[in-house]
């Protein structure tokens, strides 16, 4: 399999961006180098794998090139035009058309915890509460030791420190590539160890900025509008 984007994929992606730029949030699919960077830590033994916002399937093809089988992949795609193409292109994958912010509420994935989550969602265009719902829901479906991989066009992790603290997570930048349109960085988000959580709680309690303060500031979750993928 190749991770390269076809002309037809580019045209479809661009048309989707023109029709709804806030949902797609990029004018072109992710490139081959970014796809390799996003999937470089994934091994076949990590399966099953959950992919959020697969779009045209750039990261999906990279996962297959890493040795995973189609049957080990579950693809969550909100856009009907992308979901239909994914079903035709990867017939043995499980393609679910839904809003990724509903992961923790749909009850579809409790029987097979995922070893990792690959996200092509444009988090920079989403509200903090929607991001928290997506990331929190993803970790609710993931087994211990699993990681969430997210790319971004911005200079820092698109999941804010306050959300990471609220969910007991940490983020590490694992690489970047300028050979993408636009240039992008990749973060690995994982669960903190109990000692790390204990230290952070002490720090935030002394600074009056704990999880309770975050909840008070943000209020009830506003999931906003669904977003499409990579």
C-alpha cells in the first residue's frame, strides 16, 4: 500500500473544504511524511487501532504499511462523502459515521479496547469542551499503556494544559515536518503515572487552579459542531 495522495483525493478534499471550511479546516489531505510520522510508533501488536477523522485515508494507508490488517482498524468519520469512500477503499475496516465527541456515549467500543488512537481531527478549530470530549472519550476506549497521536499546524499541542490536567494526561512532541501543506508537528498524548498526577494536584491546589476551577470556568460541555478529518 502507498500513503501517497491521489489527484482524486485532493479534489474531493478541496471540494469538502470549500463547502464547509470549519469542518475540514485544511485545503489538502495530510502528506506522506506526516502520515509516517503519525504512525511511526504503531506496531501490529498494538491493534486494534482507532482512527478519528480519517478523511481520504492517508493515515489509514500508513497504518496498513506498518503491518496492521484492515480488520484491526476502526475509522470514525463524520463526513458522509469521506465515509463512503473509506468503505469502498478499505472494505475490511470498521467505518462508523459519527461525531468523535460522542465516543464515550455511544457504547460501541467497550468490547475491544484499542491499543492506540490516531487523530486527523482539526482540533485547533474546535472549542475546549469539544476537544476534552474527544480526547476523554478516546482514552475511555483505550487500554492501559495506549497513546493518542495528534498532529497540529500550530506551535504547541492543540490539547491545552488545562485539559490535559483535567484528564490526567501528558503530551510530548515526537516530531515535525515542513514537507506538508501546511507544515505540521505531531504529539503523543498518554496517561500520567500516579506520582505525576499527585505532584500536579498539589501544585494546582496551591495555585487555586485545580480541576474544579477548570470545570467552573468552562461550565457544561458545549460539543459544538462535528468536525471532519485528515
